[in-house]
C-alpha cells in the first residue's frame, strides 16, 4: 500500500546527516507514508525511540498500517509547529523535516491539490479543519491574494490572475481548477501548466500557514534537540529553503551586534548551532531521474552546540 503513497526523497542522505545512534531518540516532523520513519526505526535498537508527526489523518493511517505496532514508535496527529507541547525539551538526538506535500495528497482527486486530477481546489493538508482555498480567498480579498501569488510563487504580473481567481470564487462559491487554469493562462500563455502549479503552490502555503508552521517548527526543533543533536530539513521551493537557511545561519552567529559596530558589544559566543551543510545537498542524478518529484529537493543540516 505505502510504496505508492509516497516515495521517500534522499533517504540515505537523511539517515547519514541524522547520524542515527541505535539508542537515540528521534523526531520525524513529517510522517507522510512513513518512508523516513521506517528507515529510522530500522536503524534503532530496542532502546531507541521515534516520535512522528503529521497533521493529515490519511498519513497517520497509512504509516500506521505500514509500521504496525512498535513499542519504540509514537505517531502524533499534530502540526509540527506544536510538537514542543508533547515532547521534552533537549531530549532529541535528531529531528527530520521533509516539508511540503506527499504524492498521495497530490494524486488523490478528493484532496484537491492538482489541476490534473481534481475538479476543485481544496489544498488543506487536514481537510477536517480550517479554511479551504476558496474560503481563504473570500476572506482575505483580491489584494492579499495578489501579494501571496508574488510572495509565494514569484508570479508576475499577478494582478490579473488574482482578479480572475477572486471573481471566480465570488461567482461559484468554490475554487474550480478550470478557474485556476484560466488565471494561469492570463499570466503565461505558453506555459499555463507551470503557472497553474505555481498558483496552487502559493495558495497552499497560505491555506496551511506553511511558513508560520515552518518558523515555529524550526524553533521547536532547536528547543527539543540536546547538545550534539542534529536537525535535517528538506525543502522543495525557494520560500521554504530561504527560511531554513536564514534560521540556521542566525543560530550559528556568535555575535549579534548590529553590522558596522567597531567592537563587539553583545559578548560574542552566542551561537547555539553549527551549520553542517555549507551548500544544500541535492538528490543524485539517478534519484532525480527515477523520482522526478525529488528534483527540487534541498537538504540542509545543523548540529546543536
Ligand atoms: C513530503 S511528505 C513526507 C513524506 C515522508 N517523509 C515519507 O517518507 O513518506 C510531507 C508530509 O508532511 C505533512 N506536513 C506538512 N506540513 C506539516 C505540518 N506543519 N505539521 C504536520 N505535518 C505536516 C504533510 O501532511 C505530508 O504528509
């Protein structure tokens, strides 16, 4: 069942950067189909522990069916931005984040993530809670919608696309994929598929508060790690990657004085982490060929000091 749910990306690289010890305690923030979680459990001995999180009930069900009853493993149906509320501070040897959405979410028509497979855009990772794409658009209005298209997907010019999407939601009371394609054609006539995918990405980021979740998740991860523990994050678009890169760089700074001060006044030695990946790690050519969805992945890792 589950190899079709989602093919895990850079599985060996993730295990290597996490440097898994058999008795360690690990956190998988993005369980999905359980590919990375299964691999972590496979490297743990009887004293090891793994806590896995996902906000999507489909993921919890699929991964539980795959992993089964394992006394070393707990699955939490919770957004990872809230994981510090159920785990002990400074208790983890490694935290993994494999951001974004799973193949199951994209491929399952009822989830409303793909203009190729669904008639209506829903775009919620957890369909039992929160606003779908149409409700979000109706609430924030055309101007915020336009800003989100630029901010999250670098869609330019975005004003016409925003107007088309907003009018369609007002008219239909829902966001139909044909309206997403119409908005996409208004931006890029030749490459409407690419523009449609970017519109959906921009909306998805807002509907699921993905950047807010990422910021809280990164802070939670830092507080959960013990000294020497590692954080490994895989992101799939530039907005996420920038956020990860900036957070890790900030944690690795010794001095937090404003630039230009001739002498350090903050006392230095403030770094709480060391960046392990000077450049992001990307999938091998072979993996990119065999799993095209891995193509945009970028892995960054740091170690808590
Ligand atoms: C790329 S998939 C993970 C795939 C997984 N590593 C595997 O091997 O199957 C991302 C998963 O993270 C979940 N997710 C994304 N953002 C989340 C958040 N803020 N909190 C909890 N789960 C989240 C999605 O629902 C999705 O199932």
